C-alpha cells in the first residue's frame, strides 16, 4: 500500500472502487467517503446520485488516508468519531471500546427488570465500567427518572462518557472508581459490560486498536466478573438485580459464580444471534426470623 494518492481527479464512484480494492466493505467505504466530504452517514443516497461528481483534492486525500487506516484494521467508529447505540449517536475514540450491538441485549434486559412492579421510577442504577457511557445513557434516555451512576477506572473514558452525556443532555453521575472501590449506597440494579477476554485469546490481535485494559481479564477472562459478583451484594438493595455481559462461551461459568455467591433466579439472555450473551441474578431478601426463633 502507498499513502500517495494518484494525481488524477477521482469521482465519487472511482474513489469507492479504489477503496474496495484495498479490501474495504462497501458500506465502510461509503461511510468513510461521506465523512471525508463532511456529510452525515445517513446521506448514502447522495453518493448514488453524485457518483460522477469529482472529489475535491483535500477530501480525496483524506478519504484515501482513512481507507488505508480502515484496511489496516482500525475500527470504523474511531475513524468517523461516532457510533450509534440504542438510538444514541455516541462519540468514540481510542480511549474507549466501540459499543457493540450485542450490548443492547443487556440494556433491554435491564429495562425489563426496571419495569417490574414495586421498582420506583427513580430507581438507583449503577453502570460499572461505563466506557463511552453507552449503557448508562441508553437507560437514562429510555427512563429519564432513573438515578444513574456510571463508574470507570479510566479518567479518559469518563471524559468521553461525560461529553456524550452533555451532548445528549442526559444527567448522569460519573465516578472514577476501580469497580466498587469508591461506590457508596445501595442500588436497585447494577449492570456491567466488564473485560472478559482471556489474556491469550487468539482474537485479540484483531482488537489491537482498542484499549486492552478494557478487553482482557486474566487467564480465563473471568477475573473482573468474579470480582464484581463477589462484591455486588453489598451494593444491592434486597431483591436488586445484577446483570452482566460476558463472552459467548462464559454463560455457564458466570451462572455458577452467581449461584455460589447466593444470587437467586440466576439466568442468561441470548443476543440476536441466539448466543447467551448476558447472565444475572437477584439478591435475595433477608430471611426474617420466625416466631419460634425469636421466642425465649
């Protein structure tokens, strides 16, 4: 590959063809070209009606540079600076993971639990490892009365999340903390999409552009999940739920950890591909002493 763009003027159609020769998917090439032209990603129809339009020189060079970076594996979301999640257009860059569609399964499950009878509209919700703020902001947007706290150990990630909250005018409390270390009080619901990739996972090279500390969690990928499950009961209201995203092959292990910690109603939820993507459980209500136990 070369960073130099041919001197000849390219039309939109020719630029897209050149990107395809680099190995880019058609949609990726279209979105990158729109970005280079300063147009929104929803403007793909414009490309169809302007396929013979010559590209300005600066836009052509910028598009070529973006195409090379995408061909080298850099996520599309980093290149265009945003990613849609649960109807929200979120700013993302190399400080945070790119929000995945799979994580919407976790949001949908959380909303279902919050709709249960007896849970107040202003329920306290904790999002551990918020990253770009995707989960916390999706919950706040859907149920504005929620009292949402979003936690991350990374100050860089919190800066991205706070900017997204400001952009969408969604008031969320942000807290820098290594999981529960600086968290106080009890919550009706705790959600988390923690690191769950094993240190030696063969898929890691494909994720090299994303922050590794937000991806890996020990030899089996369960270190952070173990820690969250162990500490969560002390931060949950009685009958409160802990919902966790995990790897495609970790549902059984996570459910066993939840059961061992005393969670009730332990279960998993599948993503759109039918893969068990999230598992969770309920903190049981304390057992009240019976009359026989309280009698002399």
